[in-house]
C-alpha cells in the first residue's frame, strides 16, 4: 500500500502557505506528501489516526557523530581541549573496528528515529574504507535520511589534525560515493573538512575543492577553541584560507570564536551554521554563535554533536539553544536600564531551527523540513493528550516546552512508518542490542580510560 492518510491531527506544517490546521489530514503517496487539508479521501489508503496528536515535520539534526553512541555517557564531564581530543580522537576512535562503526551508527540512528529526528548529518571518522562501508550499512539498515560525512580517519590524530598537510582520502570517498550513496534515495555525501583550524591552508582549500567536484556539501568544525589564535597570533583567524571559497554548500559547526564581521560575511555568502549549544556550553567552546548569526540576518540550525556526552534528543537542543539566546537578548535590554517587556526569539523560531533550517543547512529544503505538498513524507506525531502534555492550547508550545521523546508516538521517513504506538518497528533494537553493548565495553576497556 503506497498511499497513506494521517487523519484528524493538528497539523503544524511550518510552511507559511499551509499554516497550522486543526483536525486535518495529510495524504501521502509513494513517500511524497501530496495533499494537506480537511476530509481528504483515498480509496486504498492506510489510515493513521492522529486524533489528539500534533503532526509536524521530523527534526533535522545538522551535526552529530553517530558512531560514538556505544561510548555514550563517558564524556559528560569532559572539556574539549582537556580530555576530548586526547581520549576520543587520540585514543578511542583509533580502536574502532568496522563492526563498531556499524553498531554505533545503528543505535545512534535508531535513537534518532525514536526521538523524532528523521534526518541527520552523521560526521564520521572512518579509519579505513571498510569502516565507512559499515557506517553506511548501519544508516541503510535503519532507514534514517542522512548526510554521510566522510571526515578525517580516526587512527592517527597527529597525521590528520592540527597542522595536517594530508588531504582527505579521495579514493575511499569516491568509492563509497559510487558504491553506497549515489543510488540511495535516503543518503547523500558530505566531506568533513578539517578547515584552516586543523590543517594547512593548501590542504583546507584542496579538501573543499574535492567536495565541490563531487557535488558534496562541505562541513567544517571551526572556531570551537582558542588554539588557532595561539598558532597564528592576533586572535581567532576566522575563515582564513577558505574565505574566498565560501558558498551555500559550506556548513560551519560551532563558530563560537568568530568575529561578527566573519559571521556577516558567511551569512552574506549563504554559508549555514550548525550550533550545538549543550555540548558547546559544557566543553568550553564558548558562547553559542546563535546571536551573531541572528544579528547578521541569518538563521541557525541545531545539532546534538557529541552523543558520548549527551542524549541524541533534539528537543533538548531546541530548548537549551533558545533559552540561552533569550538570556542574551534579555540581558542586553536590562543593561540598557530597561525592563524586558517582550521575548524576542520564539518557540516557533527554535522549532524552525530544528526542522526547516536544518534542511536548508543540508541543502535539502526542497525535499524536507516542512509539511508541504511535493516534499518527502518525513513526519512525526506527538501525543498532545497525555497527562503531561494536555491540555494543548498552542501546539507549537506543546511541542517545544512540554513534549519529550516519550510523547513521540509515530514516525515516518519517506512515507514509511518506522515507529508506531511509541515503539520502533526495526527488530535490530532487540536483535543487535547485546553486540552493541559489548562493543562499547570493549572500546572503553581497551582505551584504558578511568571513569
Ligand atoms: Zn562535531
């Protein structure tokens, strides 16, 4: 049955032309949203009852390292420059076998679907071609829509990070693209650039040129630590060697140390920003870039980033990122000796950052991010009639402030139901669970990290 009708829900489309509709239906055919309205009919459609449910686009996580899922709960008290680089990139990542990439990616992707994220940019550190293949197998077996990001291998931090002059492994990237990505409807390719913070200027430019040649998104960790300024002097250098190469196919994660001028330049060039507020505030990256981007007339997207620290749930990022932004906005008013009489960044803003802005950051806004006829049917249903969510007077506020993953009842990716009545349908949740736990235990044991 290719046709489905999601019946009688509160549809929060986030598309200004569609709006929010009460007791409305969404008709899906062949994985595409074909109609949104009242009293829709289709003779052969599977009906999904959405009474007392809020129907909205799936969340888009624009920056996460899914393969760290089986080492979750180790980095919650770590800083970036104190422990993370040494323990994670300098030790644990090198111990990953291809099967560990599979199991981490598998359960990371399952957690994404369970918590309402239907698309994620998965920043991967594949030590070999086979590591990349297994990471992609996991995404395929789960059926998450994903931008698989081929980053620097995790086997040798000195070779691939800091002032590296070794380009990303081009032959592996081309082979994976051909073999596993190009013909898959749910997968696309990005290159995980070291950028000027972590490799030589020439290497940073060459990696970006390679991404462009492959038609891939470039995503780069930048401005998350002060250390480049101690190398180059004169404060954080901003885009440095790639400043004249920016465009809408460049995505920057973090950017905490960027000057307002650099953010403005990036926004003007169509560069997207992934802010990962919870991890950034914990690990010492600095103040989230949100305010600078909004002040420059841009918008941000949210990411979970390091799931060895924190939950993969995007709801946390929506709330934390928004409330921090509000704190700064309010403080600015108070410091001018005025009372705060209006909140600036709204619940709708943060929900958009978690959906349509994520889609834009990944250059997928024509496909996903809103409930719009013609887009793919990546849809989640949230129970608005639970004793912890009801009564729902404003659906967007219920989603942002009251709901958590336990309220996400149903999830569809590309029109396929992957979670129903609160349960993931993929049997891997049970069948692979023991192997997943064993993988995490082995990695921590072999790394010899004292927790
Ligand atoms: Zn990251």
